[in-house]
C-alpha cells in the first residue's frame, strides 16, 4: 500500500460511465465470522467480500453507479469539472529527468495531454520514445501508463515498464534511444522495475515476480521474486533471490535488487524487505554481478540503519539513521568494512537529511528543515560542507547526478510555485531553468502560506502547513490532508489537485502527523506500532487548531487522505466524529487486521505488524477502522474511492469499510466510488484524476451546506 502522498489526489480512482442509479442499492449481506485472537473475540461481518466474488463485485458496481448519480445531480458539477480540466491541462509536467551520453530522458505530460510519455532530447531535438496515447488507441482506449524507465549509461538505450488500467503489472521493454525502435521485450512480471544497467550498457537488471502456479494463493504474489539479468537477446536469467537455489540467501518476502553505478568497481546487491526502509547490502566486483556465482560480501545489515547510498569511483556514500534520528552521511572506500566508515555530514537536531547524490565535482546532499529543502555540497577530495542557494523556498522533489558529470539537476517547486527542472553549474554557482515544464494558469501571489503548529493530545507540537487565498474571509471552508506511515513526508511540493481546490476558494492544510518522516526517524517511530494512535490524534489536533484560530468551523472542516493515510482518515473520524463535516478517503487501508491476507499484505508487515504475535494483533486492532465502527454514531459524511485493479490496497478493504459505515445507521451519506479501469491511482490518466478532484470539491461544497451544490439524488 506504500505510496508517496505528495499528490494525494493522484492516488485517486476515477469515475466511469456507469449506469444511472437514482436509489441507494440494497445493503450488502451480513455474514459474520467470529474468531478469537489472543484472547479477544473479533467479528468480521463482511469477510466474504475478500474473495471479490460476483455478489461483491456487483454490489460494489451498484454503489459506484449510485455515487455517480448523486455527484452528477449536483448542478454546478459539470462546469466545475471543465474548470478543473482546463486548469490542470494548462500545466506541463516532467518527472524522472536524467542525462546519459549527451541525451536527456524524462517523462512528460504536455499541456492538454492525458498521459505521461517518455521523451528523449539530444542535438536532434526532443521526441517521444514511448507514446502512451498511441498505445491506448491500439488497445481500445483503455488506460495505460509508464511505471518506470531507466536509461543505459551510454545513453543508447532505455528500459521502460508499461502497465494497463492502473494495475501496475508492468512488462519491461527496451528501446533504441536514437531511433525510438523497440529492440527487446516485452517481458512480463516486471512490476518493481529496472534497477541497473551493466557498465557496458549491454545488460539490464530488473526485479521479476514469480509466476503464480494454478491454485497458488494470491497472497504469494510478491514472494520469491528474483533479480534478473537480461542481455536483450535471450530470456532473462535469475541471478539472485530465494527461488533460484544458489547464491546469497534471501527470505521469501525479501526482494533482491542489483545496483550498479557507472564507473564504480563494485556492484551492490540489495535485500528489500517489503516496505521496510532499512537495507541489507552485499557488494561484489561489478563484472561478476550477472552470474549467480558472484562473490557477494555483506557490507550493511538492517540494524545499521542505512536507507540510501551512492558511489563515485571507489567511494561509497551512505545515508544512515543509526544513532542519528535526523540522519547522517557516512563515507568509506570500496572493499572496506562498514566499521571503517567516517562521518562526512553529521546529524543536526533541526535538519533532516533526505538523500545523497554523487557527481564528479562534489557530493550533493539533500536536506530539509521542516517541509523546506536545503542543498549541501561537499567538493570532491574535501570534507568541506557548503550550502547551495536554491531557486526559492520550497522542496526538491527529484534530483539527478552522474558521478562522471559535474553538477546536479533538480525538480523544484513549493506549495504555490509550480515545478520546474533546474540544472546547477558548479563553475558559476547558479541554477538554470531548463524551460521544459509549462507553469500553467496559477498565480502564486494570490495565496498566503503559513507554517503553524498544533498542540497534540500529549503536548507535542505538530507542524501544520496552511495555504489560503489572500484576503479570504473567515470562517471559511477548509480541508486538511494527512498521511503518516512509512516515514514518508508531506513536503512543500506543488500539487495541481491541491491548487484546483484552492482556486475554488478553499483553505488547504497539510498536517504533518507522526508516522511520517518530516522531523526524522523519531517522528516516524512516534506514529508506528503501539504509537500509531498518535497519527490520527495529531490530525484531530490539527483540525481543532484551525477551528480555535477562527479559520474554519466544524461544519466547514474536511479531511483527505489515501492508501495508508486511510488509517488516519478512518480512525480520526471515529475518534472525533463531531469534528469534521466530511471525509475524502481514497483507496484506504481500512481493515488492517485482514490486510496481511491480501497479495500486498506480507510486504507491509514491517510497517504495520502481524496478527501472528500478540502485540502485533493489538496494534493492528487499534488501527483497524472497520472494527471501530459503532452503531448509533453520527459519523461525518464520507466519500470512499477504490479501483477494481488496485494491487496495493485490495478493493475489498474500502468496500468493507463503506458497508460497515452504512450499517452503523449514521445519518450522513456514505458514498463508495468505483472505477473498473483504475488501481491505486498510480497510472491513472489526467482525465481520471480530474474527475476525482471535481467530485471531491463538489462533495465539500455540498456537505459545507452551499445551497447551489445540493444533489437532487439523495
């Protein structure tokens, strides 16, 4: 379920042309299953939904049709949808910018486009390598998306993963960068991406999922993955993983990944334990990485707290939180043990280090204070730490360096500054705007940004970012976004979905709840396991703070979150049901007691735990939204969305939560929004996310009591 929440609405699913439904579907049947777990009786009234049988799918589609009818009956909705589409279509966005062999590679969603395409730009100009619109046209218009790409070190080729319908089930192909011709593939079961190229650009390494045998349970989908080497002419060869019977030992839930840095003498073999941030890493001569007999030597274990790394020649740079809750940067030479590592950038109490990026001229270190980035530079051959002035006060969303090239490229934005790609020249000490993103129809000067704090239930001060239209009268309609898992931070990045809401006059808050990484590892652990309650209680505190400041009132206050942020949404509305006017709950993790029995459940055990031990059960029970629904409570109105192809949060979780709320007798609307051609929102088209955004803006105005926004279908 792990997903970066920078664009919460990008997690969303979209509406389809479902049959009109002007009356509420019959309630889903109650078929209780009761079991005793660690001495506590637990009843699940909707366990049968987990099979996603015809009865369940039919009920979900009927709910989706009803929700569509309700939203479409709001008269200003159609005009709002056009405004949202025109606004988001005015921007041109890029992502994944990288340069190899004199060529720039990046995904681009041009102004007005519905999809991200893969672009290459060189002396001959810019051109499409992968045209998603053409792929969709060849497949009946169904949504397709690029999941990832990785260019070869010499810039001659690029490996690309493409999937259909939001499923993220990517197949990998390789294209010639000069001609755009597909030269190898597609190869299936490549969902987790290409991880490296060999130094000579002849082999590509990628993680490959196993092929489920007939009758094998879906929960085994992500077990026994392999790291494969592919020479582009014959079948990929597994070189590491639990299933190959030789080489380095892996557990079934650990994913092996090969990493090779151009010009470095060593390759790295990573063990990725589901969503756990900390790595286990072995090294071996780069030339041997393509064989299962490579002499891998352990360098890093999980207790070393390493979550990031880069190499430059024989130098290895590591990002670690061991004895450094806000992270430190270590350096050592290839072949040395970790015990020989020296601290290159020490931890600082009020600064969190995010990443290390090695270039020929320097090591660039991304750090931040609160939600805002800092860029540090350590010139090659020195230990001197310099601060590089960024274009403005905001956040670096992406960064690219090549140890064979000088400088760094960054994608930079702020809460109110649309993103731009910049290139830093160390000789001049300046950033240059590459002018490859269109800024769109947005005026940053029309908004004010406030960095606030809300006092939590235990006295901890929780950061709260607030963006408001200038000169807005109060109290006003306000919405607060929150996530709070995996140590993922919600930072000062621009979101066209947030901006679309702000353009409609709504105040937008981001509550930096514990469980995220905004203030470092201690902040993350403060919202994890037995401390998970702090996550939703922090959101409640942020809501009460905005009311206390006079910015909004209970009948104008909304919350929004998705995926693991669904835990935050569900438990906050249950903890303080009278505090919010409405909830937008996007592809939510709502049934944590049962999540580990879904395909993506086992990889999430490091974050949320397992019912197989008593403390894990207690933690999961405490965060399970469905188990805390009570009869006779007036819960706030809620719109829950899901996609039938969701590989991260199985669609039965949102469905079970919706029907449990409906059965509670709450007098306020419980809407379930369904998309048959979407998944977790990753890979959704612009049109899909526009429709979702318009729906939840309309939902907000409706539930805030705006007279013109009342639906005629009840």
